[in-house]
């Protein structure tokens, strides 16, 4: 594979860099990593899914080689994000550049955020996965398959109610909404069943983003097709008149739903700008789900390389906490190091206590704002160290960052926190800009200092688990339960879910449950308003504050700046 030609002047757009890169046919790219022609299901020349028998073989191979797991997470970000995916891709490329064998595993983009605030989610600059336009748009159809499977459950549930309701489903206790892979605020609360007798039974309903569907979590936690089917079967969709759960299996949807997900469960493999193989599979959000790519991709990657670099969504209080308390626990994995991505922009955002974000004011703020914002970075470092895993701070450098601003962060990490830190310019320079970071990550892994342990035990009560996350990770003084949360917890315990880990759904704008509070807020209580089971995935979801499971488009959505010309050239997909 050849890298893009050097271009004088400003860095080209992500799309221009992607288009200027000569990709290698995917079957040739992965052959040295242990995958043959017959191991792949092809989607053109540069994208493929890995077949189930190949996954099984890679898992066996993983037992015979090092399994160094590096998690990339971040401090509390601005709404634009601080470059976790760029850092993940860049670090994977750089590890190979310095002589290690490394694979990358990241989540698939959801069309909602792509057309909403953040735009594309395939990395960027010279640290992106390709083909970026396909990955950011329909890709291999995984999100569409999940949407269809989710809505098939909804349709079969309503058909059961309308066609005699032999399961005695309580129409006021239906817990399965409908799904759409688009930010559409008007569908958050709806009424279904209108139109007279033939329209079904009228009841309140809602839509959520496909990435927030339990099916997405189930897909990412499943170990294979048989396990996927078992998990789908036990998803709770409603409760009957006696308060007993009604499952997907009860409404006879298990087989059809699993059939729709037959191909979606196979991990997608693509390539980076520099030719590092990358799994891009699954896309649960970290503020409303567990926020990491599929376990199937992770386990396959362990059979192909000595290092796996993977990413957890949003700040470490969300994605990393869930990865370390839920995913590693259920997936039987132990991380060797964590990379915490920071940026001068995010530090100024917290230092200026800014809500909403004004990026002109952020840019104009000086080193004083950076210093004031360090309390947020410090809290994230402290949280991650509680899991017993070495932390390396990456300062993702933006073009307008001043040298003295970056140096403030590096000096603080090295001198005050006693944690390794490195400036990262992988966006602009690819692997050449990540050598310092990669070397520090290798040192952390090879130190053998990792003594991973989750923050709570399976045997802890539901409230004890929630309290642990609230106080140890978020910095709350305690927890208060509002609405029907206490009744929800009692129901969960009665149903035998007391030993499940907890997945807290919280704003990503703050360590607290109040999006306007920056830095590291103290003197507050976490509010839990609802607790419900994600029985198929194997955890409980606790809703805090006013987190939305279906975001809306902003006043100036990213989609408004996207276009395609008569020759099929795309612009604005960043």
C-alpha cells in the first residue's frame, strides 16, 4: 500500500486523503495475518466479513500467542470529540511501524451522529480506516439488519396483542420500543395502534436510535451465532397482567430475528491508511449502552496479532467504566494498558467552565484555562488507576495548539501525576506522529504492572453497584432514586437479575449527571430515575437525569454541509 503524496499547504480533507490512498485488496492485506481467501465474505475489493469457522480458528490461535489488550478512552470531551478514534487508529498503525504486530477494533458509525453533530466516525487525517465513505454510510448493512430485526420484534409483539393477546400482555407495561438509525426527535414519544379496529390496540410507544437497541448490545456481547440466538430469546419485551416478563421467545420471534442477524454478527475487516487490518463491528453508544465494539472482533484479533488496540466511547466515566466493569467481566478479558486521550481544546472547555461550547472562546483562552481544566483530566486518570491498569496520557494535538499549552499538559502528567504522557500528531503525520506514544504504551504493557480488577463484585446488590460507580467514578456524594426506580430495582431482584453488572446511562458532557457542570464536580447526588434489564446482553441499565435514547438533529446538522457531484464524489463527510 502506498501512502498519499505529500501535499503542500493545509492538510487535505479526510475524504481527499482517503481518495488519494491506494488501498490493497482485502484478501491480500489479511493473508499474512492468518486469513485466507475462503475465510472471507466479500463486500467489494476492500471490505469483508470474517466467516464463523475462521473466527473459531482464530480463537484457538489466540491461546498460543500474547494477548496484549490496549484500551483507548478519553477525558470528558467537547461535543466535537477529542480524537479517540484517530488515536486508536494511529496507535495501531504506529505499533506496527515500530515492529510490533497490532490489530485495531473500533465501532461502526451510526447514521444519526454522522448526519448530526460529529459527522463521520472512521478516524481522520492520516489515521483513518478505509474505505471511509462506505464505513460512514451503509457499510455492510449491519445497522440496517439490526433496525429491521428490532422492528420485527416490535411488530410481532403488537400482532400478539392485536390477535387475541393470549399471553395477557399488559399494554401499559410494554418495554420494547421501535428503532431508527437516524436522529429524529419527533419520534421520541408516539402513539401506535390508531386507525380503528384494524390498526391494532392503541398505546403509547417510542423510538430509540438503533445504536441504543438492546439488540446492538446483544450482538456485541455474543460469542457466536448459537449464543446470539440464546441471548435474543431471553430479551424481555413486555410484562403480563401478573407482572411476569414476556420474552422474544414467548412471542415466537427468536428464529426470525436471529436469521436477520446471521451476517451482521460476522465482524467486518477493513484497512487503515497505512495498511493495518482493522475490525469495524458493532456500535453501541457509551452514554446509553456499553460503548465498545463486538467481543467477536476482539477475540478474532487476538488470534491475528500480539496487540489489540480498541476504543471505548465518550469519556472514561462512560465507555471505559463499562468496558472495565462489564465487557471485560463478561468477555473474560484483562487490559494491559489504558490510553487516556486529552486535548488542549477539552481542557480549556473545562477550565472556562463553558456550557454550551463556544469554540471561538475556547481557541482564544490561554494556558490559564488549560491549567484550570486539568482537574477533569486528573479525575479520569484517578478513576482508571482504580482498576489496576497502567495509564498513558495522549495529548491529541490540534493544528492551532500552542507549544506551551501542550507542554503544560505533558509536564503536569509526568511531574504531578507521575504517569507517562506523549504528544500525538497521528492525525497529521500518521504513524510518524505516534512513535513516542506507542513506545510508552509498549513500556506500560511490558512492565507487567497490570493487576486488573472490576470495581464491584457480582454478589454486590444492585444499589451497591450503582453507588460504587456514582461515588468512585463520577465523584458523587451519593445516589437518590426517583420515580419508579426503587420499584424497578425490586422487580429486577425478584426476576433474578441481582448479580448482573450495571450499565449507567448518563450525559457525556460532564462527569456528573448535569451536562452544564464542567471540571470534576463535587457536592452532588446522582439521580436514578429508571432501572430495566438488558437480559439478552447480560446487564441492567440505569437511566440518570434526562439522557435521550433518540437524539435530535442540531440547528446546523452535519448533513447540511454534505454533497455528492455528478461523478459520485462526496464532500463534507468528515
